[in-house]
C-alpha cells in the first residue's frame, strides 16, 4: 500500500459526495453573484436560472460525478438506463446519498474518445426522443381503441 | 470465432423472468451494450420505435388500463412515479374559518375539506390556472384570478317545522343535518367567470361526500382558497387514486395436461386464464405429441395469461411438475390508472410523458449552462 504512486484520486475529506456548500472549483460556473442584480424584477426568470446540475470535485474528462438538485429516483433511474445503453459508456450509476436531502448523484465513466459530460447530454436528449415516441404511439393507440369501440357499440 | 446472431426464440427467451416454486430467475434486463459479445445493444431511437407498442384494454374518464410493450422498467416506473407525484391538480389549500360550532374541530374540518377532489373546465384548470407562489414570512399573499380559486361554505342547521312528531331520522327532523360536498359554493373572480361557467364550474367530483354532521343551532361559516400543487407536496394534489403497473404473466405448457388433471390445472388459476379444449383427431394421430390415444379428451390450454395473478398454485402439485413453466415478460407493463376526476385518466399518462421530457430538456439546458 505504501508504495502506491501518487494518483489522481482525491482523499475523502476533500471530496464530499454531496451537501457541498459553495465550492470554488474552476470547472463549475458560479453564477449566483451575477444573477442577483439582473433578475431582481422578474421572479419567474430567477427560478428558471438557479443552477440545478453541478460537477462534483474529483472529476476528470472521462469519469465524472454530477449532482442534480431536486431530482430523485424518477429521473435518476431512467437516466441511468439510457446512459448505460450508450456503447461509449463504461460505467453509469445513480445514487441518492441521503433521503432527507433532495439531491441525486450520477456517476459516469466513459471510454476514451468521448467525455462524461457528452454522455450525460446524450442521455438527456435520448430521454426526450423516447418521450416523443411514447406520446405518438399512445395517442395513436387511444384513437384506435376509441374507433374500435365505436364500431362494436 | 464469428458471432452467431441470436435466433428469434432466443430473443423472446431473454425477455422472460422465470418464476419457480420458491425462486425467481433472470430478473435484470440484459439489453445493454457489451452484455452479449458481438451484439449491438446501443440505444437507437428507430429501433425503439420499431419494438415499442401501446395496447389499450380500457379507456374511461375515471379508469384506464393499457399496456406499454417494449420498454424498460426504469422508464415505465418513471411514468408511474410522475403520474402519482408530479402531475399538478387544484385542491383546497387554505381554509379561513369564521365560525364553526359543529362538533368537528377546525383543523380536522380543514383537513377533510382539503382531501375533497374537485373538477371543472379543463382549459381553465390546465392552461389558465398557474402556480401560486407561497408568500415569504410577513409578506402578503398574491392571490389573483389565475392562481387562486375561492370557495365558500356557509351552512346552518335548523329544526324542520314540518317534520312528523314521531320522526327519528335527523335528516328529516332538521334542515342541513348533513353537510355535503355539494354545499360548497364556487365564487368566480375576474377571468374565472369565463373559464369556469355553467358546466365548467369548479365543483366537487362527487357531490355526496359527507363533510360534517350538524344539530340545530350549529353552523359552519368558512371560505377556502384553492391552489395548484403536486402529489409530492401532499397526496390531496395527486391526480390519481392509483397508478400502478403489473408485468405481463406468461404460462407455458410444455407437456400435455389431460382429463381430470386438466380440470384441476384450470382450478389452479383465476377464472378464464386456462381453457379446456378437446384433443383433435389430428393431434392424436401425431406421433410423439403426447396426445396419442386421447382423441376427444379434454386438454388444458392457456387462454388469457394477462388475468393471471401468478399465485404459483400450479407449481405446488406433483402432477404438473415439469409440465408447466410460469414467468413474466420483463418489457410488458400493464398499467392501471384511476383518475380522481380533475384529469381524464389517459391525459394523466400523456402529461407524465410530457413532464419527463420537459425535465430532461431543462436539465440539458442547465448542463450546457454549467459547461459554459
């Protein structure tokens, strides 16, 4: 163990998985300060603007953990599934570190050639496409069912 | 070694969760890249479109049942969870009690009122009404026509002068001995008169919900404010009584089950799942089919596996050992959605799909924002 070379890993104390107060991390955009004066008058805009996704410390290009505020198993598991269907992804999992914190973490590790952020973005896009297909098929099936019922009645 | 593509039979087999007497097998989905060497399981929207289908079993305003076939449990569960907890409805949120001399305490009465499901014009409910923003401590609430619906309940119990002297039924002896949901009066404000007039008025789904019982001299005077909310905040905002799914059961008869055994086998399942048919001459003539010499005798056939409860009763009997295999289709979800009345049942599902899409869309935007 002692002979272990200096790795990119970060000691546990430096990298809490959640409930991280304001981290001064250069990969993260700290937009809180800029927002205050701009959106004073428009309340709805302000709500839209709060950053709900952030990159947790200790992340590299191909292996990253993301923290989603106010998300749970609903999105977590669905997102995990579509990301796992991406052949460029080596590993994907989600967790809710503590049930009384409204936070959901997603871990993505990709193979060389793509990045974790790209894989997450593709996952979110895939969910949107999937939803369109489900809506189309559902509406068609409902219309079909109504028509069949009208014929037999 | 070149890879052999899986046969149709093999692909069907992969979808089945095995259900044995004491154990279950093949529970997890395997449709991930890298699970089967040499096979392509990458997410592809065109392939999903081809493999996915929806089948309706029932579609009534208060109850809808349909199957989603060809999707993963994580997706099906997301829709179910959203239907219960994230589709918004209008419900009583604040009750201002001016006078309540009934035996029901103010807070209990307020809670009962909150749980009453209401309905009204769909356009007004879904498009016109917006979220109400909770005021901060010490701030005045911003109640306007597009975020608050006002209701009133003013009722007093009095003696009925015309009642028979020997009458014992309190509903006949007194006026307003029972307070029902239909006694709640909707007070339209501003543009609400346009959206919620006539048959579109805000009203309880069931007018006969009993709210309180009164005796002469007791009265209830209160006004109520309704706001939009979601089920994750309080169950009264949930648009569904239940939204659930079952996974499609499968029953495979591997060896013929005949005669008295067939009748016993039928009794192991709910009504209608197993049917009895006569062995045809053609089947009896076929060598090695197990039907030889049984022409005209009854055999068990699977008629309606969807109605099975997967009780596993058939597996408990020695005579059916190795003759039957029970399972479930992992990618076939039979939903049952029961609306409380504010939405059409099928519209709740469509809204849940839309909600998941919006969620993903807004997070995609946030992610791009984060990287920037």
